[in-house]
C-alpha cells in the first residue's frame, strides 16, 4: 500500500475540494496542438464596423484564454449596442464561442441564435455572417448533429468566399471534410481535402501558404491519413524555412512531431517494431527543434515529447526532460491552455510512476499539481478544465488504492460534466472500476452501462477528436465493453435471460465499435442497420474472451439463450489460440493443429451438443472475438469429425450489418486477376499458376463476360468495367492482405496496390450507376488468393471493412495463403454449387470444402483456410 496522498499537508483540502468543486471526464487530456474540435476555430477579431473599447477588451481577454472575463465584457458591451445590430451580431457570435470554450452549451445556443437573427438581411457583412455560421456549426458538431453541422459549414464557407477570406474558406472546407468523414462519405471528404491542398499550394503569400498546409496536415492526421499528413507538414515546414517564418515553422514542427507520434502509436499497435522506433526518433527530433525554433511553444513541445517518452517506457529520458519542464510549471499563469498543459504533464508522470515507483515526482507531488490545476480552473470558471483536473485527481487516488476519496472525486467530476458525453464516458468508466473494487456490483454495472451509452453517443466523434484513438482502441474503448460483460456475468452463478440478452447486446456493440474504429467513420450512417431476421435453420454463437473466463452464449431461434463459461484466464486462451493459428498455417504441424482444434471444440461446441441435436440446423453463425477470429470454425474437431461434416459456418461481425436475406437465383459475375510475380512497396508477390484456368472455368459456369487479366487488371480498367453494368458478384484472383490497419489492407493489381478503401470505392462506382432500378447491393465478393495479416488478431475486420465499404453482403476469402491448385478446384466447385438455387452461400462453400477433402486434401491447412464473412443465406 502506497502512502496516502497528503494534499498541502492536510486531507482537509481534499474535503474542501469535494464540497466546493465539480468534476468531469474524458478520453484523456486534450493533446497540445489543435483543440479537440473538428478544426481550429479562430477567435473572431475582425472588426469591419465601429469598434468599441469593451468589445476589444473582450477580444483581448479571449485571446488570453480568460473566457469568463471576456464574457462579462461582451455582455456589458451588448447593453450599449442597441442601435448597432451588426456589431451586436458580431459580439453575440463571439459570446457564443466563449460559452462553448467553457462547456456552457445552452447559453452558447441562445447567443448564436440571437446573432444569426440579426444577420438575416442579405446586406449583412459576409465576414461577420461567415464567422457566426462557423460558430453555429461548431456548436452543432458538439451537440452530435454532424449532418446539420455539415450544411452550416457549407454556408459558412460560401460566406468566407464572398468576404475574400482565404484562411476562413480553407478552414470551412476542412471542417466539411471532417463532417463528411464522420458520416462515412470518405471519397467526398478526400476530394475536399485535395481542394484544400491545391488552394494552399497556389497561395503567393508564404504565411497563408504555411498556415493552409499546416491546417491540412492536422486535418489529414485527424482522419487517419498519417503518411499524407506527414508529407504535407514537411512541405509546410520547408515553406516556413524559406520565408524565415520562425513562429509558424515551430508550430509546424510541433504538428509534425504529433503526426510522427501517431505513426509510432500505429506501428506499435500492429507490431511493426522497427518502424515504430524510426517514428519515435523522428517525433523526438521534431519536438526538440520546435522548442528551439519557437520559444513560445517550448512548453507544448516538451510536454508532448514527455508524453511520448512516458508511453514508450523511457524513464531515464523522461526524468531528464521533466527536470527541464518543472521550472516552467511553477511560472504558469492561469489560462485554459496552461491548465491542460499541467494535466498533460500529470498524465505522463502518472504513467511513469506506475512503471517505476521510485520515479520522482511522488504521488503526493502529482496530486498537488492536480490541485493547482483545479484552483486555476475555478479562477477562470472553466468547467471543462476543472472537470479534467478533478477527474485526474480522482485517478491518482485510484492508483494509490484510496477508493473512497477516488469515488467522491469521480462523482463530483460527473456532476460537473453535465451532458458532455465525450467527457462523461471516462469518469463513468472510472466510477465503475472504483465501485467494483468496493464490491458494489450493481452500482458498478450501472456505471459501466452509462459509460457504454455515452460511448455509443459520441463514438463517431471519437475518431476525429483524437486520431490516435484508432490505434489505442483496445486501451481507451474496448475495455469498457469487456469489463461490463465480465461484471454482468459475475453478478450471479447462473445469469438470467435478461443478463444474457444484455451480454449479447454488448458483444454486438463491441463488434460495431471495432468495425467503426477500423473504418474511421460512423457505420450507421453508411449502411442500414436493421433487426436480424429470425432464420429457423441457423444457430448463433457469441464467444467472448474475458479476463478470467471464456464466455459463450448460444442463441437458438425462438428459444431461451444458453450460457456456458470456460474458466481460463485471458492470457491462456490467447496463447493457445495463437499457437493453433500458427500450426494451422503450415502443413508441417497437422497433429498439433488437430489437438488445438479439438480443445476449441470443447470450449465452444461440446457444451451445447445436446441442444443443437434437438433441431435440424444447417448453419452455425459465429460472432467471434479476438484471437478466435483467426481460427476457422469449420475445422473444429470433436475427436472423430470436423464441424464442417455437420454444419455450414459463417462469421458475422455485428449481425445487423449483414442482414441475412436470400441470395439471388443467378449471379452476374465480374472476373479479374493478375498472376505475374511482382514486387510492390518492398513486398514480393509470387506467381499465381492457375489464374486463367480458374477464371475461365467460372466464366463458363456463371455465363460471365471475359475477365480482366494481367496487364489489363488495373484500377482504372476495373473502375471502367464496373461502371458499365450492375454486377451482383465480384471474383478477384490476386494476392492481397487483410489487416487491422486500413492502410495495410489491399489487393494486388498490375504494378499497383489497391487499398481496401479504394476497392470499396471502385465497387461503389457500380452501385452509383445503377440505371435499371435494381437492388444496388453486391451480393458476393470473392477474394481468391488473399490472406489475413500474420499475427493480427483483428485482421478479419479487414474483410468486414471491405464488405461494408463496398456495400457487399458477403465476402469469401482465406485466413492464410491457400495452395494454388486446390484453391482453384475449390473456387470452381463453389460456383458450381451456387448454380443450385436451393442452397445458401454458406452451404455452397461448405460443399466446396467437403469436395476438397474428398479429393484427398484432408489436412485443415489446405481446406479450412476459407471463410465466409457476412450474409450466409
């Protein structure tokens, strides 16, 4: 037990804080770059009308981040501006923006509505109108109205253009792109960002050029385009150097460091150790240079550097860095950014303290820093900053095992957070952990449930608030769902039907969150999520790997849910599954693979054998979790036969996304592929021997048009062919990789790689040119000769992601690289089976796999690699 934190020598101060202060929660502390909003929104300082001293004083206070004082001055100014409606409108718009900075949303809405009511006249100055609309759009974004915000940003951009404001126009386009990305319209978002890039590069004024490129670089990072972000920021930096713009050069270096840090985070998440080290070193150099070039942002650069060293576990480097930061901390004057600077420092130091209990400063010193941040926030009447600070202090008490104090602080944080879901989810999660530790299971479940509800309401914004969340998902979001399921199933020895239904709901919610995280957009805006139709021939299994058990729920049509748990810790389950996947992916370890498949059968199927035997099920659909996604369910072994001998199988991440609707009687198939060996992006792809036999046979069976082969198999030609008619099935025989990283999910064309996102865009070209009024869905996407990234337990998300992006109802591909000749035999047989209109897609694949086994390919390494993701009917 660590010593109790003593705040200023007395615990009385803590109780005073609990009585007097409020509290809040969030994703973490906002990064020291652009604020956590769709795009930086500058203070409205242009005064084309008659200026007033009170108005200007308010602007000065706002720029000094003294928002409460700015509000008071602007309110006083309004009382003297009765005969100047345009100045009133300008002041009210500024007032709304200041209220937003303090988290006072209702007051912000009233002020901006009053401002726009005064600007309805067509003669309203376009610069004032543009800024008022921008402020309104920002408010709408934070209120969870992305569609409305998008339209308002469009109007704002038009007004900026009328006013001849290049910077405002650029920011309006960036805001629109972020809203479009959030809504799932990534192609349109990318087109707008390209427009921004062209506009910035065309500027003759170097200051505007640097600013425009820097803003674009930040925007690209926030939508997950990290490589493009780095390129643009490096270009911005070079322009700043050439024009001797030291301050802008420094801020660009700061953002370059932030993008390199995001790339480091991404590389760590997907196991690219060498690349991670390279990005970490580049980030350090950028932060160090930023601190030298622009002393005004030295503290920001050093704190971001400290955060990187803390996350990387570099205690010695972090210690030296902290010693240089500490003197600056003691001289900080209260301001919005300075409070967050303090909290960022505390967060980094907390990570270091957890890893090395001898690290200085001590827990007590960290608590004192948090108290100072709270006091500064109170002076500024900054509710959001005060909430972050109180929540951070509560976390410090949690780390030191002082549950009662931590709980009280966290509850105060929630009161202060009010309706801000982005903030609330973190503290609801924290409160749930604390209540669980105090054996208050019902209270913990209620808090976790509230946290999940908050997460669901802001998940589409989460990715754009912090691009790194895409690569720290399993630390910042996933545990909330898993820990809630663990609690639900721990409440009683035999969970009730209500509890099991909640468990299934949370499994589905996690699956959707993972897929949205992969795609970087709100899937609900991209595809129609409906209730799952009741298929009487199908049983569904929901296994979930929890900290202390493997939980499995069986759902039978029209029956009560059935639960079984395997008492194995998460680490043991994952280790066994990793070993099984390695054994399956090589023909040399068949006995070991069979043993592993038998053990997984005992986990997932054996407990339900008697129930399954009561009904004539044809298909088992698995909503798989974690490492289980890398194991072919068809190959599970009961000691005498494989599961495929009894059932067809399918994988359905989030059942509602792949509504089980009957297949068409005939498929209009697009065929294409490339066989020649190629080296692209330093990746070697060997020759595919049986490309032509496979595609020509399928062409005859499906009565399809001639395939695009070899040099004709290019992105341009694929797009052209797909736009000519409405294909219901697409079959591509080429190398490809599915990964949990969208940028590393691709197929191989002739001398080029096509990313999963671009493949989705190409296929959607077909949908957008549907001239016959027919169903626009791609019923079947077959990716022959592709495989999932080795060691990536989320790689199957790549398949589901491609399906969603392409609007495909089903995807058939392989978990590991298939042997060429048997792969061709299976694919030909699959299409022969599909000619039988009375069998489903999953049954056709099962029959093709059984055909391979009958041909002598009995080892699971050969026949079991094939999986169907999505609609199984």
